[in-house]
C-alpha cells in the first residue's frame, strides 16, 4: 500500500545507502591511519590513501554486494509506517551479512587483503551512518506529515470492528500522514454517524460521487463478509477512475485493473490498480523527469530571457500566464506558460464560446482574437509551454503524460474519462504527436487512456523523440 508515493523515496534511500558504504570506507581508512598508525592526515587527503588494488577491490565488492543485498534486508519495507528501531535492526542485519560475505570472499578467493582494524572500523562506521540516516530521515518525514505535507487520503468501506481497528491504528500514528476522508456503509441509515471520530459519508451508491468530489488516493474495504455480494460496484467505480482498491480476498474479475498483494494496518490485501509498469519503472520515470527538466531549464535560460523581453515589448502585462489545472487523482496545481493572450482574455472567453472548434468540454479557436501576434508564433511552436519544465521539476507534471485539464473540463467528463487523472499529467503525449487540435475530444481521451494502459519507459522515450518534429513543424497546433 502507498507504493507510488514511496517508490521514489525507496530509490533515493537506496542510492544514499550505497553512498554511505563509500563514505564509511574512507572514514575507516582515515581513522585507521590517524589512530593506529599515528599519521595525522587531513580529511581531504584520505581519498589518496586507498590501499592500492586491494583497497579498490574491497570497495568495489562492498558496493556491488550492497546494491544486491540492501533490498532483501527489510530496510525499505513500508517506509510510511516504519519504526526507527525496525529500520536500524535491518541495517545491522545487512552490515553483518555484508561483513561475512566480504570476509569469505577475501579468504576463499584472495580477492583482496586488508587489515582487520580497517574492516572493523568500516563495519562499525557503516552501522553508525545508517543509524544517523534513519533518525534524521524519519524525523524529517514525520515532521512534514504532522504539518499536513505528503498526506495520503483513504476512503474506508466499512463501519464495524475491522474498520474501527484500522482507524484506531492510523489515529495512533499521525506521523504516517494517512488521512481517512470518511467511511462508507451499506445501509443509508448510518449516514452522519461517526466511528472513532470519522464520519460515515456515504453508501455503496455514493462511492462514485465521493471519488469525484475528493482527492482520494486509495479505497480500503474493511467491512464484513456479508457485504461482499454487493461490493463489486465499488471495485468497478475505483477501476473506472484509476483509484486503487484494497481487499483481503480476490473475488472480482476486472477488465483493466490488475490485482497485486499489499498490506494495510497489518492486514493482507489484494489491490486492484490500472496503472501499468512496476514501481522501479515509475521511479526511473521520475528520475528522468528531474534530470531532463533541470538540464533543459539551464540550457534554455537564454531563450527564456529573450522570450520574456519580447512578450514585455509586444503586450503590456505579466510575462507568465498562471492557470489552475487538475493533476494526479484530482489534485490541483498552478501550471506555468508564457503569456500569449492580451490582458483580461479569460473575461472575454464567454463571448467566444460559439466559435469553439473542438467538441466536448474543451475550448480552442484557430484564429483566437485574444492572441497577440508574437503569441501566435509562441503557440505554434509550443514555446509558450516551456515554463512547464518548472512544474515537471516540482513533481506536479511529467515530461510525458496526459495533458492537465481545467477543473471546469473535468466537471463535464464522462465516468470513463476520469481515469486519465490516474497518471501524472505531462507536457507531451500521444495526443501531441497524433495531430493535437486536429483530433476530436473523444479521440483525445482514448489516446490518453491508451497511453496509460500501454505505458512503459520505452514508450515515453519514443514520444519524446516524436515530439520534436511535431513541435518544429507546428503540426496541429494553434
């Protein structure tokens, strides 16, 4: 449970743990030379003191074994609910196992020979570094969650003893950052009741509207077995909009959502989710977003300055246009663009509705009278979209994904179209490379859902490669 929010943190933690292995080795070498040998070396000179080929082999083997063993020692399991003691014990287990394997490798294969003092210092320092890391990271995460950051919203189906047990456990750990937005009961007469201070906000028939009105990350079934016969509409409602559903028993056949095992409050669950790809691929997608967006921002800074000056000369008003858009699971954010329209263009929108050239809830006019001359060029070659690299860097968007809609557009979506919100919105996607504004609204939505269903890292890179010629030619843009 809570995998997509913490897959990125697990990957970064894994990289930090590998860095700690290298740091522990150099610190151990410094202490060995300073304390036992009596040579007072400055810390900056330690990097030159690696003991030739043996030292390099020791460090290389330690990093290789560490990369393979860290994930098997339980240090990254359920980071939201992890305790410091449990994580430290996992790191101690890992360090002992690493020491045994390195010693066996040195003894049997004669891969390297190092002093026992250096190895002892290395293992001891490694445990200390991991303990410090655990305390600092958990303290930071807990402080963030207590202040309302990184919250995870849950809708609990059930009001009986199982649901009450789950609520009490979650309320006892506010540092986990899990917020139960409400309870769902089978019987309408329970509406308005409270269980452990959490209100009953709906029945099975209300789940669709609850998912529409609230940013809900996951739905958890904690009701009695007698409810199972009536539970399938709840599961299918979650599937339709791409929200994960958790249950202890795999009873339902879904067309898109795939079952996988998970846990919640110590209970084993079966989860149904429509998002494709393993967690490591989602993490690499985010890593690529950060690396590419930060690099492009640095490289394109001169272009940003030139465009900003030209906008300032061409039209009075702000350089950027900031608009509230709908992102992952209905969360809103402020999307950045270079301004291409005259001031008060939004106020004139109502007068132009009759000229809309697209079907559905979206609005586009090829020769929009609100766009000033320079803005037409910026829009034709998608230069006005480049500031969204900042949104990508901050995690509100991705380089590739469905385009972020307006809240007014989402309000007019059909049920099946809401599933496009189950993946982080992007700057480019199948729609942009398939004709953009030349496509109808229904085809646009189907392309976004096709992207979600067929997503892979390879697809993202192919779409990025296809985006460049589409932008250069301005095909379908206005």
